[in-house]
């Protein structure tokens, strides 16, 4: 078995909750880095840029350069830039996603006759006008992709509707199915993360709080799957889930101990 | 077999298309009325009041009082007024629906903690704010009903997203299913129509252009089902549909001849 050399860390529910770091997170990350482990942070949220995330982590006590953060809008923009360079794209999404697409050389477009790709994303500015533009483009044969599959996004004191609402509204009205969803648990997210780390899947551990995204992605892509109990999924949820973690930790604070244990066996 | 004494006529695609009467529609309706047949017009659209529909029919050449028109917002408002008089309701819908609810004595409410019923409807002013209010109310246990199940609404030169988009967005984000949809093909629509006519189902004919709403509703509720080919469903669609009409006519202009044929057999 290969030594463990890298960690993919989910952000919300794993490293922090809202504006508060999970206790011990800064020390755990610092200790792993001291041991030479490479770390990349992952988020499914297309609401912020990787720079925003890097700044937030740094501000909360985990100094992080922006190229050690991957989120779904970045992965989607890179996918489109590779598959369909310069394509005309209409995105139901917020400004940071639009800027990401623009930076990737794609052409933002609102004319259903000319749109080649419709992107469904988490969008707190979603409205009927956007729904109808996307609908008309999809009826005319545009491709249909999405940033992330999440039903809801946790916020202070609860949760709010996420990208699944936009995807479902388009699927129900057009009769079409979304063709590709780029965020966790997709392989595209893993590939982007491993590229940043410069490691192979079997040298890496994925740590996250959601069985159906974080743990599923790890298990489907040959990573060691670690569930942390500081977020959405609980110990009890494991029993009814199709996705079983390889290890369960109470919080990210236990990660240095798990790292030692894993590497002693190898 | 009972004599045929009443007709339930779908509007868009059956009596008119957009602002144009189907050729022969005015004459057919006048002839049926001359024979003493009672007529009620049905629409799934919650965008207009029954007065709007009556005025449009009258303007196009079919003089009609407003109580001979039934649409999904009226049926929904009456249902709520009966089942939960004075209930606190949040509707994702346009002004005519809100006014209908208000006239029925319901309390319009935007506070998720207090909302008892969430109503999903066709709404060209749908936005994330409304989606989130409905989402929060549904997460807190509010009932979940809808005006109509249509995926799309035909408009001049094409179609636009209908209530199915709103229903799907709420279902996908809350994980709940809509409990009741009031418009065609629901029995509530039939009951409201028969009440207006003062007739029983077996004395009535339903004429419409959609197999999955008009014809389905007729077959499930003991009405004679007549498909007219001036709208959405075609002769070929019948083969693949679960809902088979009892009779097919090229257009509503053939209705007086069919009425004679049906009554001669009885």
C-alpha cells in the first residue's frame, strides 16, 4: 500500500461551520503540513472564487494560497474551456461563476438561439427570466450541465435551496435530464484536486461531512474515505447510506492521529 | 344511457389559440346552446380571473357570463376556503391568483413560521426569494398544493415554463412531494364544473386538446372524452398514450354533429 501523502479536505462542515473554525482545525492542518502532507480544500459552492476561500481560510487561521482551493465553478469553467473552448454559455448562477466562465475564455450569452451550453448552479438571484432563457435554449438543443447536485446549502440557523432546485425546474419543464454535474461527487472534482496535489488517488485521503457527496466521491475514485461528524451526516446515517466511509472521526482535530495510524500500516 | 346535456370545453387549443378563435367555434357553441346544452369553459391557467376569460370569450364572439368559466386558481381557492377557512397561505403565483385567494377569505402570508399552505402555480414573476420562503415553510411542515401540473404553456410562437418548474424546484430542494394538484386532470376541477352545470358526469362531454390532462380527466371521472386536433395532442399521440379518447374530432366545429350522433344513440 502507498504511503498517505495528500489530503482533500471539504470546507463547510469539515474545516469550518459558517464563520467559525472547527476547534483544532488550524492545528491539525498545520501538523499535517509539518509532516509534508499536501492539502487541497474542496467546496461545491459556486458562490465564491478560490481567492475568496483562500482569504477566508487565511483569516480564520489556516494560511492558504488560492491555488490550493478547488470549487465547483472553477472545475466547471475548466471543463468547458477544455471541451468547448470559447463556447457560448448561459449560466443560472451568481457573479463569481460568471466571472470564472469569462476568465476561462467562454462567451456569456443570453440569446437562446445562440446558447451552446446551459449551466445550472446555486443562484440566490434565480428568477423566471433566467429559467425561461435556459428553457428556450435547452428546447433548441443546447447542452445541459450543472456545477453541483446539492439540494440545500447550510447557512447560519438552517439551510436554503441549492442548485438542485434550478436543475429540477429545468428538467421538469423541458423533459430533459442534466447531462453532467461537475462538483462533488464527480470524478472531475477529484481529477482537479489530484492535479493540484501532484499525487495519485491511492496516496490520498478525502475528508468530508456528507456521505452522498464526500464519501461517495472518495469511494468511487479510489481515495481513502474519512467521514467527520461535525457537519451534515451522522454516525446513524451510515447504516442507511450506500456509501460507507473507511474511517469515521469526531472532528478534523483527530486527523493527525489518523494520519499516523494510516502510515504506520503502510 | 343518459342523454348528453352538458359540455366541458377546454379553452386554449380547443376554443381558441392565443387571440384567434378556432374557425367555427362561435357557431358550434351557439348551436349547442340553442339545443339547450349547458356549457362550462375550463382552463388550467392561474394567470387570469374568470372575469378575464369571460370577457375574452365575449370579445372573440362567444358571449359568456363569468360563472360559466372555471380555472385552476378558482378551484384551488374554493378548495382551501372549504378545507381550511381563513388559513395562512403563501402562493408562488401572479396577482390574479393572490386576489382569488384573498377573495376566498384566505390570509396571504410571507412568514415561513406562520404559513400553513404553500401554493405552487404558474408564475412568470417566480424568483429565489419566493422559492426560499416556500422552502422554509415546507421544511417547517406547511401543506404543499399546486394549481396545475403543466410542464409548459403554449404562447405565440412557442411555449414557456409552467407550474411544473415551480413544483419540481420545491420537491427537489425539500425532498417532499406535492400533496394535491387542483387543475385538470384532478377530480376537483370536474366537481367544480359539474356544480356550475348542475349535471352529473354521465350526462356530460369533456372536449380538449391534451391527452394527459383533458382526456385523462374525462376518463377518470366518467365523462365522455373527446379529443380535438387543433391543439397539443395529435392523432399519432393517441397510440402511445395511456389515455384514449372516446371520440376524436378535427376541430370544435364538428361538435354539433357529434352531439346529434351521441344523442341519437341514447
